[in-house]
DNA sequence: GCCACGTTTGAGAGCGCTCCCTGGCGCCCG
DNA sequence: CGGGCGCCAGGGAGCGCTCTCAAACGTGGC
């Protein structure tokens, strides 16, 4: 039952059920075109022997692996320490499970790893790849895109804008930012500052664009470039207050920097939201709910992004072997998920 | 180069290099016992053709997979939203990479998944498993332990205490807790409260034990069971202050609950650390450094735990194929990593 | 009652690789 | 200078599975 007793093979099951290997194979893979009594007999034999198909042998002939690589490029540790990827992984995992696929996690550390990952992906060990790349100058996505592996990107890649065959899933960063800023405007605020994220990330750029969409002709000095960290948020607010002492609202590009902003505002004696209204982005719960006051922010459904990425990669493939392998690429080249404004106390 | 052009096989490389398949195989797998000029020729052919071994074919005969499953049981979403697993995964990933192994991530959602994971693991798709189980009543670890797959647990499992063949890696929760409480005592504090974690987790239990080790004969009413969350920490502090208004220190079982404690103390007009000193556990940076005041806490090297788990699982196996497959199990049944007290402003 | 056709089942090849074993060759020693 | 030994390369089997193809088995219609 346990130990080194080598696992039963198809052959063994066939012998036990008194049929041929081919028949067992058919039953194991869906049982189409096998008469009921035989199906039953085979099923029982499988059960009794505790047969589990040898995936290696199967892959060898089918050239399918029922496995998908998830590549997370991680130039900074910070990125990895937030719940973002965790949630996305969850979504991915759920969807892959539904498709009987495994999740092979590839974390890259520095440039050398690109080679390793590239080799792995083009080595045909997986059916596809889900790639997260946050930085515009990251060579990895390009590499992968050239590796000839079906790929879906998480977040809008910074290059190949109009390229038809790049598939990605992103949230509506720009639209979400617009909603946030419009909300501030609706509150009667006029001197609205924006704390950006690192502008080598498309999400930060898109949020900035959304801000600009609403504040057309606004004072460019009300935009301070920052880095998605609480400390950066603090610095940015100090800068903003210096440039514009009667600032009455802040839109921070993420919750972390918003939390820093909150702290700096309190320290400077500004009441939130009375004097200055604050809105963040992400709705990262441990942060957004715990700030003082709780943060109004833009929520994105991160887990759903993950699910969608997996679904897109697996294409029209139904939960196991049915249907066409892949709808010939008329997939949308970019899918953008909606965001919603979550009102709490800060604005 | 790209596209569907089927990848080159050993055969192709052999033809190109003018040698036999066997020779190419030898070269690819270390090149022992092949004369230099041939090695060179084969290497070049591999390079030119962009040959990558077919892992499925290889596994089929070697019965090795160069892959390790990482199983994360996740009854609560909260658990996953903290950076803990992320860091551990990093450590694991690094070590596996060094051993040319892949990381197959298995996230479980609810009971049904146990079956799936069990089948997968006993299906012989991976060389071993790294399992994280946080709760005492989780049936998963038991299941896996019975599946006949080499396994290393992350964190002390709640059962099979003395069992010789259970291998796990944990931090020194008890010792770390002792250090923290001793530090408070050294500060002259005498009315020290403890906010525990969920006591169905061994880490929480061990930290409580450490607290008790130092506070022998202490008032049991100074121990409040909580849940590792900020909100729980707040509640616990209110409870503690009610029971003991002149409380002068709090040891919280993790940083998150410590942050809640900090807030509740401020709200109740207690100054930290003047009136009440506070120590957390984990040194979860985004939290510990950002609290007001910054949190004194117990650091554990989470990434190293991950590395160690992987190293233990892979046994004495050197970076690829050399050495014995596995030192016959005289491995230590539990490895406990040291913790260090990180002094910041809160105590 | 017989033949043509559709449906099930079985036989066999082969996926790409490793590894055992044999054959060939150079070299050392007698 | 010849025999034996050791080292290196190649041949070939076979890992467990899928999938094509052909055989066997009905079944219905004429």
C-alpha cells in the first residue's frame, strides 16, 4: 500500500479487469465508446489497485503536461511582501485545479535567472505561462514572449502596446483613478494632490493618467512622484503641503502610501477628512481597514484577475480533455477588470 | 526557432555530433567517462540545436522528477495575506533552484481538496513535499505523512510529537517568547500581559509556553486568548486593562496583534513605552517598522526556514545527480531555528 | 438468412530518454 | 612483440502510456 511497492501500471489494471490496456486507457480518460459493464469492471480494478496514471508517460506521448508556469519577477522584496501576489495565486490556483492542471512556480532573482526561466519555458515542460512583470524595463516578458509558449501577462506590459498577440489581464487602473478623483471633486475639493507610484510601472502610470483625465489643466506641482511605500507617502505629503499649504485632498496611488500620507497629515495637524480628504488604491484589507481613519480606496478584484489569467491561458479548454485545445487566437489581446470605489471614513 | 517546429531530440543531437544517443546522454548528464573532444562536439551540437532534455521522457525511466510539491493548507484567507508564506516560498525556491528542482504549488481550499492533494502526492509526480499546516486539527498532514512521500513540515505539527520519522523546521517560538518576556522583566516591568494567538496553532501555543516559562506563578488573568489580528489585539488590550488597570507591559504573540494593542493603548491614553511597553513577534517589516512607535519584536528568519526545509527534503543530494539519493533517514526529526530580539521604540 | 455497416475491443508501434551490456581499441606489462 | 585489462562508445531494450488500425462483434435491412 505504501512503501517502495512500485505503483500499479495500466497493464496491471488491464490484467485485473481482464481487458486490454487500450480499454483501460479509454476508461481512465473519460470512458467514451466503452460498453457499460466493461467500464464498471475497469473502474473497480482501478479502485482496488489504487491506480494513478503516470503523468510522465502520458506527457511523453500527448505532449501535454497539465501544468502551467507562474513566473514572478521579483526585483524588489517589497513587491513580494504584499498580499497582491498571494491573492492572485489563489485565483490562479483555483482555476487551474478546475482544469486539472498543476501550478509550477518560478520566482526569479536577478538577471541570471532570466536565462534559467527562459530555458525552462522553451523546454516544453508546461502548457503555458502566466507572467507577472511590473517594471517597464524588465527584459523577462520579452524573452518569454519570444519563447513560443502560450503566455498571459498579469498587468499591462510596458511594451508591445498594440501587438495583437500579447494577452494580458489588468484592472482598470485609469478608470479607478478617475472615479477616485471624481469622488474628491464631488466632495467639493479643488486642491487635490496626487502621490504617484514608481513611474516605471504601468499601474502607476495608468493611475496618474486617470488623475490627469479629471484634473485637466491642473497644477502639475500637485503631482509628486513616489514609490508605493508608507515612508514615501509621508515624504510626498510633506512636499505637497509645502507646495500648497491649503491642500484639501490627496489621491494616493496605493493604500500603503495613503497610510503614510495619513500619518504625515496627522503629524502636520491636518484633520482627515475634514481638512484633507484621502483616497488610496488597492483596498488592501490589512492596511485600508486598519488606518486611522479607515481608508476610502479603490478596490480591484485581485483574485478574479488570477482566475481570469488562467482561464484565458487554458483557452476554451473545458475541465479536462474535452473541446478544442485552443480557440485559434481570436482572444482579446487585453482584458481589463473593473474597479469599485470603497467608501470608508477618509473621504 | 520558435513556433511549432518540434524540439530537437537526443537523437537529433547525436546525429549532428556524429555520435550515439548514449554518448549525448552521458554528456548532458555530467559528461563523466566521455573523452574531451567528443564532449566538446556534443556540447556544440546541443548549443546549435537549442536542445533541452524532455523531462517527461527522462522521468519515465529515472523515476525522478526534479520537482517538489509545496502544500499550503489555507483554511483562512488571513493566513495567506501575510508575507510569511511569501518569504518562505522565496527561501524554498532558491534552494530548489540550486538543486535544479521545480516547485509545484498546491493550495488547498477546504476538505475536498485533501483528497486531490493526497492523490497527487501519492501519484508519484514529485520527489517530495513541503507541507505547511498551521492547525492542530488539520487532517492533511496526517494524510500526507501516510502517502509514502518524503515530506518536511513547516512549523511543528501538532501531532506525532515523538514520532521519529516526522521531519519539520520551526523557529524557536518558545525561546523567542522567553527572550521577549525576559527583556520586559529586565526593563523592570512586573505586570506583563500576554495576547496569545489562536491556540489551535502550535506556534501560538509555544509562544504562550515561553511566556509562562518566565512568568512562573504569574496571574493567569494576564493571559488573553486572541487571534493574531489587529482587531483581536485591540480587544485583548481592553480586556487586559480592565482586568489590570496598572498593566505595564504587553507581549503580543505576533506583530499584527501588537499593532492593534498599540492602537488600543493610545486610545486609552497609555503612553508606549513609558506607561506600557509592548513587544510583538515575527518582525513583519511592513507592520513592525510602521507602527507608532516602531515595534520591538522577535525576529525569525523566515526565508532561511524555507531554504532549510528544501535542503532537508533533498537530503544530502548535491546540486544535481551526484551523491547518494538520500542519506538513510538519520536526519534530525525537528530542526529549530533561533530567533533574535529586535529592539525598536516600543519596549 | 445473408451482407453491409457501425460499434467495441485489442494489438502494436512508438513518444524521448536512460542504462545495461557488449564490442572495440589503446596501453601496459610480461 | 603478444596477451590481457580497462576505458570508452554504441546498440538495444524498455519505462508506462496513447493512439492508430484492424479484427471482432453485433444489427438492421432487404
